[in-house]
C-alpha cells in the first residue's frame, strides 16, 4: 500500500504543467467563437473598455514601430515566461491576440488554450485587416445593404479617432469644403 | 484469536491479490484517443515551421493522380463540401474530427506512411486542427495555405501560384506606422480657418452670378 501511495506521487509529477485534455482542446478550437472583428476591437478601444487587454504577438521591432493603442508586446517566447503569462487569465479581462494577420495570433491562442487559459480571443484579419477596415475603410457600393453604410460611417469615425486628429468632429468635411472654395473662386474670376 | 494469526499466509495472499487488482486496473485504464506528443517548447518551435505547408502548386500532382502518398482532407461542412471540393479530397468536417473513426483513420494513414493535407475555407479554418494533430503526434499532417478559396481562384493555373505570395500569411501588407500616422499639424491649421472660408465662398458665387 505504501509503495502504491508513493507511486501516485510519481505519476502526478510526470505530467507537464497544467494543460487541458487534447480532446477538449479540439472541441474548442473548431468553434469560431474566439474570433473578434476589427470593428468590435475599435469600439472597445474608443470606449476605453478597461477589460480589454490587447496582445501584440509580433516581434519587438514591429511592435515598437506600430501597435494598437494600449497593446502589450507578447512575442511568442512569452508563452514560456512567467512574467508574461501573468497577463493572461486575469479575472474580468478579455485578452485579444493580434499579429500581421490572424494565423500567428491563432496559433498562440491555441497554445495558450492548451495551457488552460480562458477568455482569450483572436482579432480576425490582424493588423492588415485593421488597416483595410478601420484606418482606410472602403466605401460600400450603392447596391450594398444599409448595414454596410452604417458600418462604414462607424469606421469613418473610428478612422479619425485612430489617426490621431484632435478636432475629430468633422475634419474630413472641412477638407472637402476647402477644395470647393478654390474651384469657385477661380470660376468667378474668369466671369468678371 | 483472529483467523489471520492462524495462517499468516492468508494475510500475504490477500495483500498480493489487492495489489494485483490495482495494477490490472491501471493497465486496463481506457487509453485516451489523443495525447500530447509535443510538449509546449516543441509546440512553440513548430509555430514558424514552413515545412507544414503543402503549397497550392503541389496540388497538381495530387489532382492528376501522379502521386498516391498524399491524402487531402476537406474539413469544411459536409454540405459545403458537396457543393465543390478539390478533386480527390475526402470530407472530414471540423466538428467531426474528434470522432473515434476519424482519429483511427488518421492513425492508419500515419502508420502506412501517407501524408495528410488539411484544408478549409481559408488557412485559418484548418490552422487549429493542424496544430492540434501535430501536437498529438501526427507528424504526417500538413496544411494547404490559402485554403479552398485560393484554390478555387487559381485552379485553372496552379503552376502560376508559385510566383504569387498573396496567399502567404504573416506578412505585413502595408506600412502600418505610415498609414496610421497622425495627420500633420498643417492640415489642422487650415481646418481651423474653415468657417470663414465657407462664408467667403458663398459671397463669391453670388457675385459671379451678378456679372
């Protein structure tokens, strides 16, 4: 009996540090619930949501050059570092990974999930998608549904927010006015 | 007097039977279908491994049945698979990957030296299953970057994809810092003068009409 009791101690030591069952991991990773859109992230940043924790999984140089507001650099080696892992699994926070696009962030999501962390997400499209949707949104076609225009007007507003303009209310409309003024002034001159 | 004291052997027999039952219990414990074969460090190393890619231009030999060591698995839903898939691909939809039959099938293919290529709608869809199976020891599994969508666009000329990198993920497509740079202060100064300019413009146009 005593021998067996000692045996159980060794069994539990053999295992790796905390990780979830592969079967459970497989069940979770075929669900698309981990993906969040760039629009959702933009809304959370604008609303200064304190529960949002953005993790930039690109390397340090890329991070220093550009990152989303408030993002923390979380290069892939961080998964092995206790200091960095402290960012994950804080109750009440939503951790969102992003990379240049979504593959690398998704891979880190899977590894973090394997380690048993919850409330972690992946920003679909990554920074490439961020540039295409928020920083430089494409105008929808006239045939597109109303919701496309609503999204577009939100993105236009978000664009002003993120490109750092101080008079964010209607800078673009003012710029358009300026262009018109020039044209008309020259037209009047010609008439006289 | 206790019965055990009459025959000391009985105690020993009872004890050894007990131990044997427990050992048999441990040995016959149902083995889980999947176990991790790669630890975290090995799994992290694999993240940047481009050997896991089975490129679209390599598909040609599979479609033309020039090679039979490669099996394509379409992990999209059965219904979508029915609407069109890469010729020769089998369907194993993502939601059914954890079924015993499917895992047995993958094990069989691994033992027989087949390479298994997973593809979904795009690379992202197949990325999760790829990683999981790699970590579970299926080192014969690869992924089709670009997925079905990319294949569909280029299926008439798969050779040409060799010179295309639009399907390769992980590359920054823009100069992020420049694109998202704050508007320079010059624009702002002009913006401040605007209201005055608007008024002037209106007057000018009225005058023009008068002439």
